[in-house]
C-alpha cells in the first residue's frame, strides 16, 4: 500500500503543477507539460505558443517559476525547458483554450465549434472531435459534439495518436467545458497495411530473401 500511495501522491503533485502552469503561462499559450526524473534532478518540458513570454526579460520569469516548482511542489532541482509549438492548429490544448476564449467573447457555440474544427482539419489532422458541455443556449445543461475525419475512442491507438485538450469558458449563464481531441495526420493504425512489390521488399529485408534463396537451392 505504501508504494501505491506514493504513486498516487506523485501523480496528484504533477496534476497540481500542470494546473498551476496553465494559469501562469496562459498568455504564452500553454500547449503541454512533461515531467521526467533525471540523475541531476527533475526535467520539466513546457510547450508553449510564445516561449519568450515564459522566459521573460533576462530569464527572470523562468527563474521565478523554477523557484516556485521547487519550493511549493517539492520537485528536486527542477530544470525548465521551454519548447515552441510546431503547429498551433494541431495542438489540442491550445485549440481548446482558443475555443473557450471565443465563447467568452460572445461567439455562438456552433459557429465557434465549426470554425475550430475547420482550422484543425485544414492544418492536416486526420480527425478532430470537439465536445461542448454546459449552458449553451438556455438554463438547462446540454452537450454539443462536432466531429470530422477519423478519430479513435479507445485502445492503444488513442493513447499513441490522439491528443487531448480541455479548457473552461466562463459565461454569464454558467461555465462551459471545452474538450478537443485531435488525431495526427501521420498516424499509422495497426490495421493499415501497404503491399509493396518484391523488389522493394528485397531492398528493405535482404536477409529474408537470402534465407529464401538458400532454401530453394537445397530443394533443388
């Protein structure tokens, strides 16, 4: 039980750290967080839309974040690395934040949902799935879903290829939960098999063809 409690406490600490950084670097466009243990301490990889705002003038902002992570959350010798998002339209967390911001500015939920869906698909995604849940158009709670392309809902392909993002839009009527799931365009599913010719296969797997040739010689 001691090891299980330690495992749960470690994951709770990482979730609290993620929530804290989402609020602190919201202006820079929070895109993701990875925490890894290293022999020298803790490696914190922070993905943002605008890394300059996270680093700050003369690195003062990132120094303050390092101090807070070490003192408040108890991570040993944290080393923060800031990475820029390659394509904002394919980052699920950033797109969820942008969609929530559009709803707070007064966009109709259908217009905002379809605009986000179209932007993600135009960027080269294989599939996109958006869920808006809350008081969308009245006093009663409802859920609206937007989907285009191919998306996986369970199993290893979902863990490996589907990126998940969540944000909250605060309106006068209440809050709206925004969930965005994006399946990468270069995702290769296990069921997808490409048949190639014998010449191409011989170049990629020469050892197999040597064994086949040797077996044919023995039979003769």
